[in-house]
């Protein structure tokens, strides 16, 4: 086991997560006047631009991976989807069951409540971000960096799942309810299934596609609940 490589890869992963949050905060400051405008169309467009800049940054960082993977995915997408949809379904099932159990004790996660409120106020932004932008940014950030770091693939799958789960419970800072950290489990289960897909397929666009499909269903369910 190459300890120096492990340390280096973990450092890169941490830097990517920090870069993500730095860009999110920095760009919201830059676009502050637009994001706080009373014109909802302008606000939606501004939020989308913030997300696009972040996504573009990660695409540039992983351009050596994302371009050839896209070429391969165009040729073999049917094979990939047929082969790996069961992985996603397992992760989805664990996510749903664990989410129901945890929610029965501490209520709806703050992240989900925030998404419901955002989709009411900024529907265009949430729909475009959830379906098109977030899957690319999140899969590049949480899936690609550590794939070849550990000899045991399950270490990678668990760590990747935990990272994915953790970035989806950052609202715990606002809610100040540490019990909400338990929602790392359902989000982490889904993240682990995505990590398994990426480890076996070695094509990031397979992940992006399943992530996007998952978010489409989530958005439709939220919209259905609002009507």
C-alpha cells in the first residue's frame, strides 16, 4: 500500500470539497445584488449562473476523464444502464427505508425542507440545478478523486458514500440539531451505490445519468406534494 499516494489523494479530495464550498460562498457574494433582487427571474438566472461556474470549474479539473468517458458512454449507454440500474435501486431502497426510520424520530431533514421551500420560490433554478448541473458537479467532486486510492474497493465505496452523505446534511449548521447528522445514513447509502457503479463501470457519465434520473424523480415527488 502506497501511503504517500493515499495521503496525496485524500488531500486532493479535501481540497476539492473546500473548493466547492469556497466557490459557492464567493460567487454568492459576487452575485449578491442579483441574488437578493425582487425580480425572481433575475434571481433564478443568477443562482443558475453560480452553479454553472462551479460545474465548469470541476469539468475543467477533470477534463481528462470526462471527455473520453462521454465518448464511451455515447456508444454504450444502453449496456451501462441495463447493467447498473440494480445498484441504484438497492441504494434507493436503503435510502428510503433509513430515511423513514430516522424521520419518524426527528422529523423531515432540513435539507429536504430547504429544497421544498426553494422549489416554491425558485422553481427554474432548482429544477435545472437538480437535474442538469448538480449531478455533474457532485459526481466529479465525490466520486472521481479516490477511486484508485485503496486496494480494497469497499473502503473507497464507504468513504465516497460518507462524503456524499455529508455534503447533503450541511443544513444541520442552520438547524443546530446534531441529530440531523443521522441523515448521512440515507444519503450515504445512495452515495455508496453510486460509488459502486463508478468503481465497476469506470465511467463517470454512468453516475451522472443515474444521479440525474434520481433527482428527476425527487423533483417530481416534491412538485407532486406541493400541488
